[in-house]
C-alpha cells in the first residue's frame, strides 16, 4: 500500500514521484508500506497551504479550536490498539510501550485542548489613571514540526497540538522510519475537523527538513532528534530569527546511594536502561552506584538483565524489541567495541542476535558494562541502544559530579531513603527533569519536558511551558482617560 502526503486538506503524492519503503525492524520481510520521498517543492507547497490557512485559523476562537482537538483525542483513544500495533510494527518497541506512546498522545491532546479555555495572560494595574494593562498570547504563524522515530505519536502530539491550540498552522515532517504513525495521527486530525491547510504532512528525508527550516514563511521550528542535526536546524533557522525549539540528546544518570532499596533500584535500571531498547532520549544509560552496594547491585542487575526476553514486540511475553534500524544496531555494536577497548568490563550481553528469527531483524542483547570510568566514551556519548554503563562512587558529592559531568542535561534520578540526600541531588543536578526513587524515564505530559546544556536551547515542551514555544506575548495598554498620559513622566 502506498501512503501520500497531506497538503491543503488532500492526500497527494510527491511532485517528484519517488517513494520509500517502510519495513518492520523485527522482520525485514514485513513491508509495511511505501511512503512519499518528498522534495523541497512538496515542502514549499505545504508551507504555502499552511500560510493561507493561518489567515483564518488564527481567528477561530481558541475554545472552538479546542473542540476539534477534544474530538481528535477521543478518536485516538478509540483507535489506541490499532495505532499501537502499527507503531510496534514500524519501529519495534513492545506493544505495551506503543500503547503507552499512543496514550501519551491522547493525554497531551486532552491537556492542550483544555488550554483552549485558558491560554492565560496577565492583567496588571497600570501606573496611570484610567488605563488598563494586560498581556495576551498571540500565535506566531507556520510551525515546522520535525520529529524522531522513538516516540512516533507522542512527540508529534507534544508539538502539533499546542501549536494548533495557540492558533498556528503546521507542516509536519516525521522521521522516515515511522511515517505510518504520522499518517495515523494526521488522519485523526483531519477526521476531527481540522480545516484544510491547518495541518500538513510531508514525509521524506533531510532535504525536506532543510527546505522547512530555511523557508522564509516558516516562523517556528520545533525539532526533536540528535544534537548534531539540532545544531544544523538551529543554524538554518538563525539568519531569519525563527523561533527554534530543540530537544536533543541525553546521557541520563541513575544514582544509587548506600541506603537505597536495591530491588527497587534494579527494577528502575532495567526499565530505564532497556525500555524502548534504550532508544529514549531519557534512557538511563548511566548508573552510578555507591561502593558499599556496588557488588550487590551489579549482581542483581546482571541477573535480571540476562532474563529479559528479546524479540518481536508484537509477541506476548517479549520485554525488549529490536533496534530501529540496521544503522542503529551497528552503532550499538560499535560502542560495545569502543567500551571493550577503553577497558570497561562487559558484564552481560555485547552481541548482536542473529540466530533463527532474529536474523530477520535488528536485535542486540541487552548489555551492561561495569567498572566504567566517567571519562570513557561509553559514559559520555549517547548510544541510543540497550547498553548501560555502571560506575562506582564513594559519596553523594561524587555521584553528583559524575552525573553532571557530561555535555547533556536531560534527566537524572536518585535512589535513596535519606530525604537530605534526595533534596541535595534535586537541587544540584543540572538537568531539566529529576526523579527520586524512580528511573530517568516516565515524564508526564502536564509538566515541562526538556533539558539543559547540549540537550536543548532553553525551551521546554509539554506542560504550559510548551505554549511559550508556540505563542508570543503581546502586552496591551488601553488608555481610557481621554488625554495624553506619559508613562514614567506623568506622576498624577
Ligand atoms: C524521548 O525519549 O524522546 O519521559 C521522550 C519519557 C517519555 C518521553 C520520552 N514520556 O521517557
């Protein structure tokens, strides 16, 4: 089956006529469909449609825009199972997790639709008589939304839904590995009654992204992906002063203190490190353990990791699916080799799985390195695969120093029963997200999501904070005195 772009309310093929295949990463013989390999001209068509639609969409009252979004949320909920199955088939994570991904899109859509009756600004007293002062959020224009493959419906919803509720229009370019979830999501928006041109979908590769990030009629770019690509997006958008929101890499740490509940910490590290096959920007790819409990923790963590069932995410009982692509599983293999050469101790895993049905997909054993030094590449660089690096520490201070000692700053966590330690870490970890007695993954939609340093560029998505990306403040003064009043000059 061939899937089209969605431009100006119509499902249309690319002008260039080229398509690409989407195959199941658990089974490369399973062809999901072909999708449009779009050109910069298709991107320009979509921007033109979005620009035209903006003229009317921005004037639709926000509660009315929200009514459409509430309908969309209900439609996604009704199709949750179908969308989750499509998602597991196209990107591999287990069904329980793809259900969670769709649920996150439902949650975000309901949450942001609720903003249609809020979008709060401020009213403040004026310093002058008979004068009224307030601030309102205004939409910005056409938003380019460029999303990754690891959360194929959740992350698009984090961007598209707040953009829409604020009164913007959207051109959406999903990752080439997960176009079906994008088609499913946009299809629901169409069915819910989003008018033609308000949301446009253009599938394809980097040249579509470049066309969008450099297009003069695009006002906002919201991107989630690698730090390397995020840098390019930022550079492309800089000269025209577009608003740019970037959500990039992570090298998140779990810190386990000597008073931690070890079984709980092991549960957390398994879920945080190997959930989504380690392919979350929030993945717990580093674990720093107090030397007093290091051996006990490692023993239990390795044992539980060895017992993880790896396979096709659609099969019941499977706990970890494949890596998303050949390139991704090759990266995992490369880092395993680097870790070995650096002198990290391979405690379990370390091999690509190739026997039997595994040969048809991109499977890798869940892998743990022990005795890792903080400066090693496996402790510094984002691998985006099922590889966890375990380090020792002697104190909370040392754990925090190791934790902060990477270029990224997305998420961190501590396992401890000592409230003083928990609050100290909460204050001193320079990340955008922090957990106590829970792993580094599992952010909820109604709080800000994002990170410091090379993870982001100061913006946040999700929560009310997302509105700051997709709207601009306008301060309004209404003088009803009937005379000229001069601020800072007239005192009476
Ligand atoms: C991501 O890894 O890109 O907090 C997003 C979490 C999820 C979202 C992750 N709710 O792990």
